[in-house]
């Protein structure tokens, strides 16, 4: 088993991004199989592990890279050029790994002390019941949409925290070994099929106190880790959990651009017109230019929000409400612009885009599915940002 002392040395942001780019051809080649099998191809998982790309947010002291969120998003955006489902799973594993960095160090060592490549999945919604016992809680519940659960060794799962009388006193996240959970095969969907976002089930599982994180306090910027000097684990919880989901969406839009421009370069025509080469048509040129601008706009907002998260963490100050709300707004904006870009590219490519042999139809389905994640919802993001700008104290969600 790999240990922190035998783990590869921490790598620079540029090296991590280069590793992600080098994996794109492999991920492209396995994308259809990943979708058909409804799980990321094991060859992809092995390659990502070898490249250290599941260690982006693992603490350096435990063998990880402890990379900032700009680097995180550059890596996952790059991976999505190859396969949306693989990028999504890499995203969710790394953000759940980051959440483990917020727990007490004892819990962190239980996850990575012997294996810095251990992977964590998670669901924040507290769809469970809890019973207080000496030293912790006994948890029973079901958590849907657990992306990456087919490749994880641990899960962090939302629970109600109760006192001895059964009264709820907090909302928490319980860190549980996958060996103590059951995975129900429930992920039958139109897009992001390979993410294996199945349902996790716990039946009377004991969770010790040190593996229960207060989500209520974490939303306010108060974490349980004793390592307060580690910048990465001072990052604002909800902005992180929301924004990372936008990385694969921006990458999918870029992948669509590459598919269409490659097709145009081969001399594709426009049926039922005199254009033997679609690239010569002003309509094609205009639509392609607009799609490219939308992709660029999405990336600009993505990276601005990542820089917001990183800069506030570096200051050691809790990100103010208006900035947190803006990150939520930026997340929804990336989703909208990325969807619009792919929609234009489908029009350029024509009905042939929907042939099963065309990667563009899978990109479209992955984009349409991933961008509808509840935390991304652009309309809700607009409401909460507008309220923040107007100084309205009452909000539509506590997740800001």
C-alpha cells in the first residue's frame, strides 16, 4: 500500500494541468465505454491515480498536492475535454477530499494515513436519521446522487446531529468508510451516465464524534481542523462546493468547440445549399465566433470566482456575503454560457450531431444534465445575488 513517505513529490500547478492534458486522448477513447458501462473506465481511474489527480486537495503532510482552486478548476476543465463523466467524478472526489481536510486531523489520518490515494465521495443533503450514543451517533439513511461512489473508499454524508433526547441540535456531515455502506444501482439517466451517481445506504452505522463535521458552523467559515495555517482549508465552503461543479461544464463546451472546428476543417458542407464547405458561410463563421466568445466568457467567470476563493483563503478572512453570493452567481453564469455555446455548435454541425457515433451528442447530454445540478441553478443564484446586492437580510437558501 502506498504511504505518504513513498508518494510522488508534490507537483506544480503547471505540471498538474499538463498531466490532465496528456490524459485527454485516453479519456476520449474510453468515453463511449464509460457511458455504456455507467461507470468511469478503470483504465481512466488508474491513469488519474498514477498522475496524482485524485490528490489535488489532499494535504501535503499526508502525501497530497494541496493545490488551490484555480489549479483544481484548470485540471477538471481540461479533463472534461476528454470525458464529461470522468471530469465530474474527478471533481467530486477532489472536493470531498477537500472537505475531509476540514475535519479533525484524527479523521484525516484515518482516511489518508496509510493511503494518500484514498478517494472520498459525498452527499450534503441530510437524508438520514441519527441516534446519539456514547462517543458519537448511530446513523441510518439513504443518499442519492453520490457521484464517484463506485470508486471511493470513504463517503461524507449529510446527517441531522441530535442530542440524547433525540432533538436535532445541528446539521452535520458524517465521514463513513464505504465498507460500512451499501451502494444501490439507481443511476439511469440521459447524461453524465458514467458518473455512477448511485444511492448510498447506511443501516445503523456508528460514526464517532471526530468523524462528524458541523455543516452549520462550516457554512459560517468555522472548521474543525487543527491546521488553521493551511490556506486551502480556509476556503469558503459553499462557494467551493458550488463552483467546482462548473469546471467540467466549461470543459465540455471547449470539447464541443474542438469537435466542430475539426469537422469544419475536413471540409464539411451545408446540405441543401450551394456551400460545399460550411466554413465559407458567413452564418457558420458568425455562429462559431459567438460560441467561442461564450466559451471564453464562461472561463473568465469561472477563474474570477476561483481567484476570489483562493484570495480570501490566503488572507485568512471569511469571504463576505456579497462575494460568496457573486461566486454562486458566477457558477450559474458559467453553466448558462456553456450550454448556449454547445447549442450554437449543434446548429453549426447540424442534425448529424445527434448520431450515436458523434461525440457531440454525448457532450450535449452531459452538459444539459450536469448544468442542472441544484447547487448550480442560475435562477436561484440570481435571486440570492440580487438580495445580497440590495442588502436584503432574508435569503432563499442558507447555502451561500
